[in-house]
RNA sequence: GGGCGCUUAGCUCAGCUGGUUAGAGCGCUUGUUUUACACACAAGAGGCCGGGGGUUCGACUCCCUCAGCGCCCACCA
């Protein structure tokens, strides 16, 4: 069978989309019900519904697709569940900005309902973009089960979980200090705050008999408690006393309190506290029962407590207050070079104000539920899930990071003062906030729903199981709903806990930790058995990719230019779990070349008519090359399967790459080209290629599928599989009379790696390379046929057998002898450890070679003499700088080495 | 301050539980229109595996230490 209609170069954008469509419509992305192995499931970390595909998504999709495709081919019912995230603050911010630009209106002006309609419209229109882009990547996820964090089922789940937690006393409303973004007008969780180092003025202020330091004088208006360390001798006399102190807005009555919170070595060792605007001070105030008075309001302006500064925004107030302090002579000095960690909002970069506010919290320390026969807190359970080994984190070192974070976890503030998201299912009686009902439906007309929404991570935390639940019934409670879904045949029963959670290490805390926290609570089981963390993609210099630096790479551009397969390889190969990797275009181009290489191996096989296809794997394989490639393939299958199992995708991919290019293409195909072997021999190529592209398919689904279809159409392989994507994973076998597997190093002789066949073939390769080397060194073009004598005892039979192969690949006719030829005239020689090569040249040619040699040798000799003379010159040695002498010595050594080599290789 | 990672060829990186001659891609040098591929082929150059010390028959690999780079967490009034 031949097919001459194959493009010379693989053209990904001509085939990828249609291949994807065929896969998707065939239903192969849905779990195979006939498969009877243990199920494999993976929840896709949902990209933001309004985002576009970036490299972070691309890596995620590439790795997860590898996992899913591998599992599928291994015969496991495989579910990779896709979805999108409403990304509350991020989306709301975006729409807010657009709105302001478009119609110069704020969201408040528009009103809640209309604004939410805007947001939902925007989501609906942009959601499809990212879904299309995910398909471009080749992601084999089950679109029939696609979910959205704000869809009906998930919203219900979120609210039901809230209610359950409230009833269990795990969600409470509290007046506490929180991080407040004055731009978003909302609270932020601890980990939604970022810190930016910057220079700030640091003021030393006279406060009665002591000096206090601060970078934020505007918060200090009402300060009247001085904390000093109990062991601090300087302030011993004051402890417990109170005195009148002239201060910003008149005189305040200040008291001294001893607490170890004060650092004796920092500043003056004395500090005043601002309970309403500092986490540490808030705790101290609670501890001692001090008054907590708000100075800064949610609008970022000073409240009426700020006296004459009330109404000023923070910056203004700072200036005014510093002026006032200066006027009163209370400024001792100002340090201009103070490095300050400014806290900013992770979404909009606005400085964050810690302030006291009434919010909803999840308690992580209260006893929550039974876990291993003991009632334990959310935190304890989440710690145990990893400590016990039930959840395995890859790479392991992130266990420690996880424990550290979990250990120091505080109660989680879950209410956000934004509109887009899951509204808190709490209803207040009008005019009385303390009279409220927690329920999904309104309890009555005189009730109003809490205007706040839930932290976006609250819904994400339920992702692995909430996406597997069926449609809730009207009167379902969380428990009845879950109970029903635990029944045999239901997705939750089949696929939860999920097998793997794959994501970037940057959201270990945001997401992974919270999923563990919430899922163990709701279901009493872990959300996933393994967490695989990938690293971040950086540019070639190792910098983060960002819009402002303009160093970003758009994965879609790369797919367009080089194909999805090449793009995927560039994101997975040469990387390891948990480590960042660098990406640049040449790297992708390199993998494009590889894809093209595979294409051309297939093209060769498809277009060469000399070979009879192998109908069935058979035992009659007697040629060394056949045995060798078969042995290599079997090793490849066993090695790469092991790597896949251990999540070592980079290693697996590189080994397949190496096999296809450097074993199959460079040697097997080359040999098969030039041997006039009997039909049926050297014709394993189609089958070997098939096995290899199966192994590679999870990495490069498109090109391998395209090749498979063409091999099938050309009847070069025997298969009933509709798609390569749904074919069976290769198994290690001894078919084709393959030799036994390469084993671990033997105990008695560690040098005897590999099989006999592979060793023999290696020697053959060495011989061919050595002859080619001689051709290059002596400038002997391949157009000139040559004769050579190979002297070897050890490999006499091998070389004699492989005479034709050697001749075809080197254009040198060889004669194999057990010893060196007697007549050595006109021979050039090369020596290897187990054989010697003597190539016969014509008398003329030989003379020319000798001349070349002698000229080169003479030049080197002269150079060495000069250097030696220089280095024995006392003057030079005494006066020249050390590094120059060293350089000269090195030059001499190099030259001597070169000469030795030259003489050696030209010996006749 | 606490924790973690990295340092291997010019560049970007592999190298699993210690064991052949330390590998790959790109780049470089030389040659080649060899009937799959110039997105190619062939050959080659290039490495005290960050420094020092230790364990071992044997260390890129394990331990200690120093140096440089990077990340995460905490956060100082």
C-alpha cells in the first residue's frame, strides 16, 4: 500500500481541529462504562470564566491531559471533569472597570440587579472563549459534565454547606479585625493580601516620657496604651501607672502595660497600640479588655473618632497629623530610609487597611466532626489527611509547606462585600440585624437577605464533589442529596475521592488546603488521593511573565505557529514537579521539529512500497536490527510505563523522543532502507511505530492520532481501534522473538548492562561511527567507495554477518580478519578498544594524506617548541603575571594533547 | 525571623533509592541536495557536576559547612 498524498511537513493547523471534533463527538472523553479497571478521575482546576488561556492553564491542561489519556488507554473508566470559576472579585473588578469606561457609571449607580446582569452577560459571552481554547490544547475532558461554580447545583451546594456549618457551630458572625480593601470595598482573606517592600518615613514621636515609633501616625490619634516588655529596665518604674500625655488631639490619659509582645530591641522598646487597625494590637486589646475605637472607616477616611481630622483620607490625614505633631514639638526624628512591608490587595494592588468589622467566619479550631473515631477540628482533620499519608503530595517537600500553613491557620473570613458570587443565605429581620434566620429561602416579607457574598474559594473548596452531584431535588437537604449520590452507579460513588488533583504550587493554600478542609468535613472523606503540583512558567531569563514586561508568550500563538503537540511538549519536557521552568520560542520550535520527524518516519513507512506489512506479530525475526529495535521497544514500554506511573512525565517523554528519533529513525529506518532483505524482514517498522506513538500519544495526541489513522487506512497495521486515543496501552512482551528485558545491573559484573543483542548492536554502531569519523577526518567523500580491513577477534562473526549493513551506511566495503593485515602500506588506521580499522587508499591519495598529516604535525611541533621556550625563560617566569603564565601552560598542554591525538589517529 | 528550592557543556535543563566512559535540546565547528524529513543527515569540539570538608571500595547523587541566586510564610510597632 502506498500513499503519495502525504505532505512533506506535518501541518498541525490543518488537522488538529477536525481530529478533536471526531474525538469529542465519539464520546471517548466520557468515562468508558465497559472498562472494568479501577476508575480514574481528575477535577480540572476551573479557569476564570472571563479569562483567556494563558501559559498557566496550558501547563495544567497538558499535564492533566497526559494523565487522563494514559489512564484511558490503560483501560480505566476515566473522568476528567472541566469547568469554569466565577472568580468573584476578579470578575467584578473587570466589569466595574469596563462599566466606568463605557458609561461612566459606578456599580452603585447602576444598582445590584442591573450590575449583576452585566456581569452575567459578560461571563456568558467570554466563557466560550476559554472553552474553545481548552479544546485547542487537545484537552480530553468530558464536556458533557462541564460545570460552573455559579451554576444551579453548585450554588445550592454552597448554600447547603453554609447552612450545615452554621448549624454545627462552625460558621459564626463576629466583630473582628479583618483585611479591608478600600477600593474593592470588601474584606480579604489573609492570603489575599500581598506584601510589597517599599521605603517609607518612620516617625519617632515623643509620647510623654517615652519615644514611640510608627510608620502610620494617622492611626495613632487615640492611642493611649503603652506596651513595654516586662523585663525592660528602662520602663520598669512606669508599669501599671497612668499619666497625662500631650498628644495629637489634646491631652490623653495613657497607661503603661507590660507584655512580652513588645520587642526591647526594636526602636525605643515602647509602643502604643491601635487596636482597631493592627492585628497584633487587636489581640492585645482583647487580652486586656481595652477599648477598640475605629479611626479609619471602610471608605479609607478618618472617622468621627479622628476629631478635627475626621473626613480626611488616610494620606491627607497623615500629612495634617505630622504637621500638628511638629507644631507641638512632638517629633523627635524622622527616618527616611525605613523599609516597610506595605500590604496590598492581591486583585487591585490598593493598600489594605486592617480594620474592625462584622463578618462571617469559619472556625477552624472548634471540634467539627468525627474523624478516625474522634471529634476533631477542621484544622486537625486537614492536617491528619496529609500526615496519615491518605493524601500524597508530589513532590513530597510540599508536605512541610502545607503543615506550616495549616498549623498557623486562623479562622477564615468568608464574607465579601461584593455582589458577584454566592449570596450568603442569611436573612435579617428588617431594622434588626441581630435577629436573623439562616436558610436558602426567605423566611418572610419582613426579612432581607445579607447583601454580602461568599469568598470565591468557599465554592472552589467544594469543587471535587459538588461537581459530581446530580441535580438537587427541591426538598433535598445536604445529607439526603449526598446520600442519594453515594449509591452505586452515581458519579460521586464512582469517582470520589478523585484520583489526582493537579495544579500549580502557587495555589496550594488558596485552594488545595481549603478543599481538604471542606471536603473532609462535608463528606468525611478526602477530596483526592494525590496532589501533583507543577511549577510556574518563566521567561528565558527566569523572570515571571507579565504584561508590563512584555515577555509573555501566548500559548494560542504558539499553537497556531507550531501546533498544539509541540506546544504541549515544550511545557512538559525538561521540567520536574514543583519546579519552575523557562519557556522560549526556540524550545517550542525544537519540539515542532521532533513532531515533524515522527511525521516523516510515518511518511517513509507509508510511501515505501518495498516492504510487506507485518500481518501479525511473529517469531521469525532473525535480523540483528529487527531483534535490536524490538528489544529497545520492549525496554521503552517498560521504562516509560513506570515513569508514567510515578508521574515522571518528563522522563517518559524524553525516552520516547530518544527512541523515535535516535533509534527508530536514525538506525532502524536507515538500515531498512539499504538492506536488500527478504520480504517480511526488516518490516517491523509499522508495528514498532504504532507501539511508540501509543506511548507518546498522551503527550502529542494530534500527530499520533493522524499517523494512526493513516497507517490504518494504508492497512499497514492490523487494528480494530477506531482511535489511537481509545486503543490499548502497549504491554511488555517477548513477541517478535524479542530478547529478555534489560535488567538492573548484574551483581557479578556491573558492566554487563543490556541484552546481548543491544550490546552487539552497540558495537556495530561504534564501528560504523568510527568509519564515518575517518571519512570526515580524512575528507573522504561518500561518493568514493573504499575498502577496509577490520581487525577483531571478539566481533569477527558479528561484523561478518553485518557486512552489508556496514557497507550500506558507510560506503566502505569491509573485510573482517582476526588480526591486523600484514601489508600495511597505503592504509590509514583507527583504533578502538575492541577492533582496528584499516582503510586502504590509493597510493596518491595516501601520499596526500601523509602530507596533510606532516604539515599539521610540523605546525604543532613548532608551536610547542615556542611555548616550551617561553615557559623555561626565567625572565618571563619572574615578571609575567601569574594568570598569564598559567594560560601559557594550559596552551602547551592543549597543544601536546592535540599532537598526541593526531599522531595516534594517523598512525599507519 | 521561620521554611523550601536551585547552582551540572556557551544557553535552557534532565540525571530515580550512591556503581558503565555524566546526558539531551538549542547554539557552535566541519562536511553532505545519501530516493522520509534542511523543521534534515553525518562527524566533531565543549564539563575539577558552585567552593571546602566528611561517610564509602566508590559521591553529580548521602551528611556537614560556606558562598551566590530564587521562592514561600510570618511581620516589627
